[in-house]
């Protein structure tokens, strides 16, 4: 709960022996003001002090065996389990329940999906041992299970499946899962979709996987580093065995953050509206064959979206969030 304990009054950081940013007059000062005063800042400085300095570069931690981990956006807080709040976990569940109930009232199937953080699946490559005990998402799942909601949180399934692959399910040099990790998760999501539309026959596609080691990876975490060092990573490509993806759907719009819209080849399949973040990019090829139409909207699901949802009349609404952003679901007004 860093914002709740925001340091409005302090003027000096004794740990760093310097003055804190005073009230901001411009955007640059505003950024410094927030960075200097967010809640539990001194605790995080203490945490950082445990890391060898050569293992830290900005918001990146060098892990074991060439793994890189992103620390911003609540990642370090989550790894260290400093973000646990039972009150927020209950609010998380109640907010999803509100979304589900509203959808049900309007004849829409609702499914909530949380994609596991990379460090939640591959914590063994971090340079510190993760504290034992439940995570914030474990408490959120515990509360959500008490309610009647289609909710997908399958970190343990991915952890268990790792042994079945000769390569990682997440990129070593990126914050995201690769196509194999996404496909594994999509199988759970697609099964949930099928269960909610028992009268519809859905496609069941066999896939083939190609894996190649890239000796000069340019994924998102690697690109954050100001170094000439080269990082290797596995590139995974998955496609249908007998047909290509265009046999199942076509893109009407394919602009990433600015929106993705697909048109399926089977009009009997449900129409979908998906609120998502970057983790759904790799899921998208595997979920699109399930729909007659689908819009992937890079946005949070809030009350401001209700008019748009009713206007588009989807049969199913999916709300996906990566684990590190799940903390903020407790703050959504719906």
C-alpha cells in the first residue's frame, strides 16, 4: 500500500544523506517527488542494499544463468512479498464479482484472467531467495474462490509444466512469457470458454512448435540495459499443423496498443470483447480461433467502459491482467 503511506512531510533521506524533492513545479520534478516519497521507500532501499551492485542496472536485476528480471511496476515488491494486504485481496475479489454480476445481468459471460509474473514462475533464477509463504495473488485467489466467478490463476500449473519442456516458458531477457507459456495458459482459458457455451462446437487445433536459440536477444528487459553485452534467449514459434491461422480468422485491425480486431471464419462461435495488457499479445493467436468476432482492447475494465460494452454486445467479456498489476484491481471503480 505505498500510496497510503506516501511521505508528504519529510525533507531529508537519512539513508542517502540528501534532501528529498520538494513540491513539484513541472513534470520532471513531479516524477522525482513521487520517486522520493512513495510508501515503504526506505524498506526498498534496504532491500536493494542486499543486492551486489554489479547485479543491478536501473530497473533490471541480473539473475542467474543469463536471466534478467524487471524490478519496477511492483515487481520487486511482489517478489519480496511486501505488497500483501488481506483487505486489498478482498476488494480485488469483490471488484471482480461486481464485474461478473453486471455482465450476467446483461447476458454476457465474464472471465477474469491473471497471468503470472516471470519471477513467480522462475524464482530459482533470482539472485535472492524469495520469502516463504503466500503471495498477494494467492490471497486474492483464496478470496475469489469463495465467489461465483470464472477466474483463471494457474501459476502452479505452469511451474509444474516446466519440467516437460527443454526450454523456458518465459523469455530470459523479457518480462513476458513466450508462445509456449501463452499456449499452455490459453488451453485453460479456451476450456473455460467451451464450458460456458456447451451448445457450440469449438475448433480443436493441433500445433507444431519450432525453437531457436538467439545469441543476440533484443527483448524488452535487455533493451533497458545500456551495455554492449549480448544476451541469448530462446525464440519460440507455434503454428497450426495442417492449416495456418488465417484458416480460422483474419485481422480487420492489427495495431497492438491501438487495438486489434479479428473476424472469425465460423459465425456460430461467440463474439468476444477482451480487456487486456501486453501479456495477452502472445495469447491472442490461440484464443482468436474460438470467436466469430473479437476485439482486443488494451485498456483496464472500469465503469467508463460499460456503455461501450453494451453498444458492442459481446457474448463473452474477458478481463486479463498480469500479476504485477493485479494489486491495482482493488482500486477499480466498476
